[in-house]
C-alpha cells in the first residue's frame, strides 16, 4: 500500500470519529451549511500551509469537507461525504468525474437554493459549478405527477430573457421515489459565449399546456474561475490506420480539459469516431472522456479535468477508429427490390417496411458487435430529387443491426440515394502520443 493511500485511510479514521461527534450535535441545517462553506473557503486560502485541527462544535462540521479531494482516490471516503447535509445527491451524480470533485474541493460550488412551486409541485436549483467552458446545474424536483411518462423540456435563458447559444444535456426524470423527490443535473457546454451574469432555468411539461412550467432565476458568480483558463500547445500529428490526425492544443479548465483535434483533409477515410480515447498520467490513472464520436474535419474532445492535480506526464491513448473509405460513403437503395449499390462491403440491407407515412430501413453491419455508435445517413433524396430526413435511428450492438426511419419516406419515388453520416465499423489500431502538461 502506498504512503498516499495510508494517509487517506488514517484521515478517514479520524474523520469517522469526528462524524460521530457531529451527528450528535444539534446544529441547524443552515448553520451547518454556512460553517461548511466557511471551512472550504478557509482551506482554499491556506492550502499550502500545515493543516490544523479545530475541535469546536461548528468547525467539526466544517472540517469534514476540507478533504473532498480524497474522493477521487477513495470510494469509501466518497460514501462518507455523501452522508453530509445537502451533499449526498451531488456526490452520487459526479463521483465518477475526478475533475468536478476536485473543483468542489476548491470552493467552486455555488449555492443557489431558488425554488418555484405551484400546484403542489416544485423545482429547485440547488447549486451550480461553472467556468468559461462548462456549467453543471444541480436541481431537485418534488411532487411532479408521473414525470417518467410525459417528460420535460428545459430552456436556459440569459439576463435578457434570450435562449443561451449553448449545447446541454439532461436525463428524463426517472420514476419518483417513495419520497416523491427526484435529483439530477444539467450539463452545459459554452462554445459561442461565456456564462451569463444571471441565469434562468425553465422546466416545461412536455405535451401539456404552456402554463405547466417552473421557472427560477439566479445570479452566476463568474469571478470564482476568472483567469483560470490554461492553453497548452500540442501541435503533434499521429497516424492511425494510415489516417493522419492532428492534435492542435489542450485547453485546461477547472471543470474539464478540452483537446482540439483535426483530421487531415487528404485522408482516404472519413473518420466518425476514435475508439477508447483517454488520457493516462504517470500513475496509470485514466482521465475519461464522454465524447465517443468526433465527426467532420475534427472537433473538440472533452476529458475530466486535472487542473488541481497536475500530472507530471500525460499520454493520449486509443484503440482505433470508426471510419469508412470516402469513395464508399454514398449508397443507393431500391426499397421494393432490396437491391443496394455502393457502401462498405460490411453493410447489408435487410428489408424495408412502411409505417404510416414513414419508411423503415433495416441493415446489418458485419464485425461491429458492441460498437458504441450506430448507422445513420444524411443528404437523402429519391430518384425525383425530393429530399428526406431521418426521423429516428436505432442501433442494436449485440446483434449488429441498425434500424433507420425516414420521415415521410413512404412517398419516395424510385431509388433512395444517401450518404453515410455515422457508421459502427471498428478499425483496431492502438496508438499513443505524449501530451505536454504545462503551457
């Protein structure tokens, strides 16, 4: 066992003793929260000095969160911190993201606590964490009726009431627990703008009347991470299966690392994704990415941030590509006869069926078991030049079969010509290159 792990175990034993004392203290939730926040801010200012233990009743509550950074290496400690007032939900949502956990350790979590309640239901934005690249919004829903059936749409508005030019993701609410409480997060990416000074979050019941919505507005403190962006030039080129990929730069933020990648325009294949992409430090720790697909000429790949735990060495690793030869991208299908022309040799057309006004096409793709991404098309036209769009694309990785629904495709005349937009073919070609750590 390493010295670092021994120190963490000793720390957990001491904190467990403190927690026993803390549980017995009649400290109101508001006072406890304020004490915790004060302790975190004090720790951030004095991180380089020797840690001292204070035994007063309130500081016993505050001292516990000074070491949330330990969560990134100790699942037992993560479980311990989950028991603290107001932290269990947040920890459970981000415990797999080392970067966000360390950002919380640095006092970057902003308390919000704003609620909109009507008709016996409420939505509360509990807290946020943000920098110039990303914002994570933690919220709680209570008393929503059958949230798993209709679902909700979300709008994010700036201080002028305009929709933010951002990409964001969130999960549909799960069936409510016995307590009727649902907790989750909204993950926001800033690509065209900075975080607003004031943010409004709107939840709207899908398929209901417009007045069935919950709206909260709160200020955003952008000063906490001002000037913390770090640009690290890389300027390296790697060759994977004969295809050149340029790694231009890494941009390090408190909430994530952004790696800018560009595909060489002279490549013979169109690359749809890089398989098993990760950054590995000198200790063998893998810094994950949620971006499994990079399309077009290139893109930005998002990794967990190591901003507050700067590695001595970083290696970019991957196991291969998802790609198709550029001269095999366009295919032609006769839905009535099942005849297909063009496309990769691994692609097989199975059948077509008409469902209402839509046309459903089914395919199988050889040697693509368990591929993460599926099959989709763009630039779809019939023999008369009428354009069509994909309404839905499904992928069954266990059996390597794809199902594509073309909106109003039942009206198509003659053959359908289309261009492959994504493809699950997996080219195994392991690679690794070193990435600079400091600007």
